[in-house]
């Protein structure tokens, strides 16, 4: 068959196949996106001050009896590390000073552990211990008072009855396109290009259109 015999039916069949391929790719992308979105473990829903705190490291320390938080972490010594921790009731948290970043303290901001309060010091190796009991279940936020203006905050979630979110799902102010939508958009673009290509061939070389093909 020569190119002059390309029919409208052949064109439509090719266009349909291209569109089907695009739809299948889009569906595949949607499945992959769903798997990605549901694959991560949940973590506590941290208050804004903690979520935007310096360093921002997170540790799920449930199952541990003792946890250490470094005070004066990061390159400039103006952070808690881990910044956010999730623990069981009965866990003792030891805050240990690095000696960097000047004088620091640990001071309660919000939440059930209202008696969370350390001395203010720049002494390297200084420690402050606090046992979080069942009375402290929930999320407690704290701050280094001398460095509150530079977002030196931290948070401690106690127990399993705390509000949780999927990691990254609450990124404030971030506009994003879901992976499934991106995949579908790419697949649709490919299908359109393929269809236009077939249309060009059809228009350039002509086709035989009969009444039974309309």
C-alpha cells in the first residue's frame, strides 16, 4: 500500500492507539504517585514554631528509655538536635550543651510539660534531664529564650495519642503539582504530539474517505 492510500480509518486507528498509550502512562503515573504518597510513616503534626525551627531534624525515639537532645547544634550553634522527637511516656530526655552559639536554655512554650525549665548557660557538657510521664502526653514545644528571635525552638511528642500527618504533607506556602497529575500531563502531551504527527502525514499525503468511514 502506498502512502497515497492512507485512509482516514488508518489515521483514526493510529491516533486512538497513541491516546491509549498516553492514558495508560498517566494511569501508571497515578498509581506510582499513590504508592509514594502512602509509603511514608506518619509523624506528629508539629506546631508552626517547631515546624519552622532551625535545623529541623526529627527522631522517632519510641521504645527508648533515654534520649539525648544536643543544645547548641548546627554550624552556628543555634539549634536543638534532634529538633523534634517522639517518645513514649516514662522516657527521660537529656539536654546536653555543646558550648557553641553562646548561652542557651530550655524553656517551656506550650503543651503539657509546663515545668520544663533549665538554667541558662554556655558551659560545654552541661546537662539537664527531664522525665516525660503520662501526665505529659501530647506535644510540648520549648525554646532557647536568648535565641527565640532566630527560631531556636524544639518539640517533644509524648505517647501515641497525638495528631499525626504524612511527612511533607503540611509544607506551608509550597505550591506543588501531584506526581500523578504531572505524569498524566506528560502522557497527554505525548499523545497530542503523536496525533498531530499522524494528522500531518494524513494531510500531506492525502487519504481516501468513503461514506462508510464517516
